[in-house]
C-alpha cells in the first residue's frame, strides 16, 4: 500500500473542515481580524511581547532568589552567634533550611513545576529519621501548598526502604523507583519518563494516578514533615547538630537557579532558563519565524491556536514535561533498594541463561514441548470486551482467535495500566497494542465535549518509516467500520509542508510517527503540540530500540511535551533488564523465563569463514535455498547501507532476482520496494538494518546475516523476519573467524554450526568478473562504510592495526587495487590517522 493511501483516514469525515471552522479561516485568504480589532501582525507582536516579558519576569525572579540566598549566607556568617530564636531580630538570618522552604514556596506552587530541573537527584547519603514532634514544629509558609502533615505523619512510617509509600490502610504504591542516574543506564532514565507511578488499592481495582502520590509526597516534604526522605543531598552534605542535612538542602533549587558558582556550574542559569522555557520558547519561536517569507502561510488563526495552546501547556504540559514525578521523586529511592533490584536483575539473567542451557543440552522432552508451543491462544476476540465494530474488522481480516501475547496483554491494557510487553517476533504485538489504542480513542471521543482543537488521543512511535506505514495500515484496517477515527503517519523523507497540510486537513485521532519527524513538527508547528495535549495513550513499538542511544534524546523531548496523565505501553521482542525489572508498570513476558527468545520453528545456523569468501558463500547458500524452496523469499542483512548496495549490484550481475533497501534510498523508492517485497514471492531483498525490526513481510523463507550484527538484540530482530506467526523459517549467520566471539552472546540460542561448503572456482571467477564491472565509487563507499562499522564495534575497533589490515583485505576482495584514502579529519575522528595501511587524502 502506498504511503498516500496510508495517510487516508479509515473513514473520511464528511464535511468537517475542522481547521477552517475552529480557526474561522475565510476561504481564499484575505484580511482577518482578531479580538480587540487587531490585525494579524499586531496580534503576533502582542504575543511575542508577552513572551519576552514572561521570560524577563522569570529571570528577574531567579535573580532575586539568588541574591536572597547570597544574603542569607552572609547573614548566617555575620549572625552566627546571635540567638536564632529571637523573634525580635528584624534581620534574622535565613537559615539554609528556611531558604529551602522559601525556594520551595516559589518552586513547589501549583503551576511552577516547569521550573524544576532534572538534575534534582537521589538521596545519596544516609538519612536519619526525624521525629514527628520535630516535624510538627515547622511552621507552614504562607502561600505554601496545603499542609498535609496531619495526613502524612501517621503514615510516614510506612515509607519503606524501597521508596514505597503506604499512604493509607488499603493503598499501596506499585513503585515509583527509577534506577538512579549514577548507577543505571540512560535508557532506564528515558524509560522513567515514559511511565508514571500508579497507586493501586490492595483490592487491585482502584488505580489512583501517580500525580496524587507525588503531590502528596512533595507537599508533605515541604510542609516540613519528613524532609530527609525526599530531599537531595549531593553527597557532600553538612549536618546540623541534630544530624539533619543543612548545607546542601537548597542544592537542587540552587542548582536550578544557577547560583552554585562555587561548583563551577555557572552556565546553568541560562541552560535552566532555556530548558524550562523550552515549550514556551518553542511556541513563540514560531511566532517570530512566522513573519519570515518561509512561514508566510501560517495563519493568524493558527497563532490564536498557539496562544490557546500555550495556556494549555501551562496547565497540562508543564507537569508532563518535567519529571516532577519520575525524574525527581523516582531518583529519591534509597540506593540500597536499587542495588537489591540490580542484584535481582543479574540473578534472573543468570537463571534464564542456565535454564536455556539445560534445555539446549539434550533435554529432548522440553525441546519437543517448545516446538509444540502455539502462538494462538484459545481465547477469541469476541470474548474480550472490545468494540463489535473492531471485531467485525478482525473477522474480515481472518483474525478470530487471539495470539498469546494479545490475550496476555489486552485486559491490562484495557484497564489503563502502563505496561512493558516482551513477546517473540511475529507473534502479533502490533494488534496487541492497536486494539487498546482503538478502545482508548473510542472512550475518549465518547466522553469528550466539543473541543476547539481536535486532540490526538493515541501516539505510536516506532523507529523506521516503513514500520510506521505498516502499523498505520494495520490500524486503518482495524478501523474500517468505525466512522470518524483517523490515522495519520508522520515520517521523515516526505515534504514537511505536505505533512503540515495533512495535519491541518485531517483531524486524526491516532498518530503513527518516527521520533525525528514528530519532533520537527512539535518544534515547528505549535498546532500539533496542542493537539497532543489531549493524548491518552503513548505506545513505543520496538521500545528498547527507541530508548537506545540513537533515539533516546528525541523520544525524551517528545515525552516532555505529552500530558502526564496518559497510559504508556512499551512493546518489543527484546527488553533491557532495567526496563523489565522496574515495578512501576505491569511487565508481561510471553517469552517466559528460561525459554529461548527466538521462535522455535526457525532453524538457526552459523557459518564461520574468511571474510573475503562471504559473497561467494552467500551466493552458494542462496542458490541452494532457491533449489529447495520454489517459493523462496529471502532477506539478506548487511552491516551497512553501502555494503548493501555493493552486494545488491553483485547479485544482480549474477542474475539473481534481487532488490535493495537502505536508509539513503529515496523514500518513494523505499516504499515501492517494501510493497513489492511484501507482495512477491521468489525475490531476495538485500538490506541494511532499516528492515531489521518490526517489518512483517509475509512468508519470508530465509534470513541471511552477512557479518556480525550490532548486538544480540539486532540478531534476534533480523532473524525474526522469518518464521512469523508460528511458521517455519531458517536463518544463517555468516561470520569471519575474528567475529566468532559474537557467538558467545548467542550461546543460549539453538544455532547449529555449518561446515564450509564446497565452492565452485568457476563461480568465483564469474563473481570476480562481475565485481570488476561495478563502479569503483560504490566499492570505495563500501570500504569506508565497512571500516566505519567495524571501527564502531568495541571488540574489533580497539585493535586498530588489525582492523585496518582486515579492512584492506576486504578492499582487495571487492576488487580495489589499493585501499581508498580517507579524509584526514575522518581518519582522525576514527582514531586511524597514524595506523599503517591507512591512506589519507591529499
Ligand atoms: N490473532 C491473530 N491471528 C492470526 N494472525 C495474527 C493475529 N494477530 C496478528 N497476526 C498476524 O501475525 C503477523 C505478525 O504480527 P506483528 O507484525 O504484529 O508481529 P510482532 O510481534 O509485532 O513482530 P515483531 O517483533 O517482528 O515486530 C502479522 O501478519 C499479523 O497480521
């Protein structure tokens, strides 16, 4: 299906020109007026001015607070010996504690959440419990949030070591711990943004939004109940006589304000301001740029929308964007409990590996059992309480019974729980999140009143454009009987303005997007941010990948702009340990402890041979497979796009029915090839990792991976393009002897070792001749890409001399007389400048 078809809504909304209606845009342009008789430009200038004033005001406030803090420190020194209790002292110095409270008064007020800084961190030193009497002596500051001391004092004791707070007789937290920044990977930090903690009644029914918990905790602290449990200490705390932290209590705030110059942190004031005004600036930036020619098509009504949106953001978005719940509170988990959690993770991992090993070491009975494991469950879709219209569409598509992952997840997802779901490749995860997504839209549309801006209720993020199109197509198919629910994709490689027009003309409720392009829209088109403020559900498909280095920042920035009260669902066939073992969400794993992570019906094997033979071995394997499988459909994964291109040309020269796909190809080409491969039989797709995850090409008979994959996870995802829906499949991994160490990472997977096949010297000759015909530019690009890829693999890249030797062998094997030169800058960046064998461009 072409992308233009995918962009259509499932059912057109007849006669709803919502954009025109909402913004009263007269057809064909012409003069427009705004409240107060202002014209477009006056209106815009007015709001720009307001934005500047607001920013100035905030800066002024921060400055005052900084000065107050300095004054307080000076006074503390001057009046060190004065009676601190003297009420008559007009110039009574502000103690650090009091100052913290003053800052708290400023920062913890409703609506001031966006002044928080993610640097607020965990309690790092041991905290001494404080008596209730002491706590009660603290006066509540005027204007501070409601005093919850009465509420919390009896319950404070139930704040246990793991950071769980039992706030009532039958209420418990599920957990709001997040792995601390220092100890755990950034990925877990990102994940903490995705979830928010839930309160759950013991009867398991009531789920109280975590916001309440955090407000509760936050206010309790600032009403002086138990500061030590929640306040950050930077590890260098000074203690007062009673043993309380004093010196550093203001640090989280002080740091926010950029006033801890002595720590060399002077630049953070501006950063803080930048960060905290991010949403607002983004909005107003567009106002500014809208006066340029480039953005001249921005409507004044749009500006109106933006201003409305800004208010919305203040109301909803600010709390969403700044880890009031996750980044701050979750970091305040005593490290001990985090360590325990970490130990537990390792134990689970060990057990899993052990059991897998046992199973592989001749436990035939279990092996057989595994092979029988069906992907379909006994439960039917019409038994699970979803809309009859969706069931009709499912039936029409031939889906009657649920798959196991669908059965396992649906009820939790329909209940609105946050969930992390791990299930093997090709087991129906897409429908597992699309069904609750559709239900969420139905629920939201039935309960919502007429909205000025049509909200997007579900946002599905995925790593590649093709995957986004595939998911959108599936959603459209499921929605075919629902009137007025639209699905839109936002992916890179298309024209930005075209996207904008589609967004304006299509009031979609489900948005499927790749992170980069979505962020572009959020940053450049305020209308989308406003529409996202009504979001009910966020889905991360291939979640582990989205939370990995390449995407993490973008995903974090997107999540910053989403409302906090939403459901988050994370799906993938591979999940990092740190996500799995966090208790703030439901974790559903249909793979099961001790089971292999790959589909059992895929016959996996590995062949180790010198690198320069790989292309010929591949040709041999393909020929053999084609002979034995008339309806063959093979995917060949290469390490990089440029190597993909070279191999494609070679196989084409060898008269094989082959197509190529990698990220640098134009999007239209990618779409066409993707559709062709989906529909075809007797075809080979040579591709980079752009096709590794999520792509559901039916009936792929074999997957060959040429060279070492980036990691174990990617091996699993690539392999999972075959053997889908419980079907048979086969996968071959082709490694060079120096890549063999990677098999260690796969030792719990059932890989057979293949012997080096007998290679026909005539074929080798033919291949050499065909290789000679290929343009040298392609080969040179392949060499550079090859070098870059292996240089980035830690185990190989650290021995630069060997790496260059191997790369030069590769250059020779693809018919390059001499290794192509590198730019000096590139060689320097790669740490290869002075390595023998590297040639530099003159
Ligand atoms: N209940 C069902 N009955 C029959 N087929 C189903 C059912 N649910 C999903 N499928 C089919 O199973 C195939 C695999 O589904 P899907 O692409 O969602 O897998 P996945 O688990 O997301 O895989 P990956 O991990 O590779 O992304 C699809 O062709 C889909 O149409």
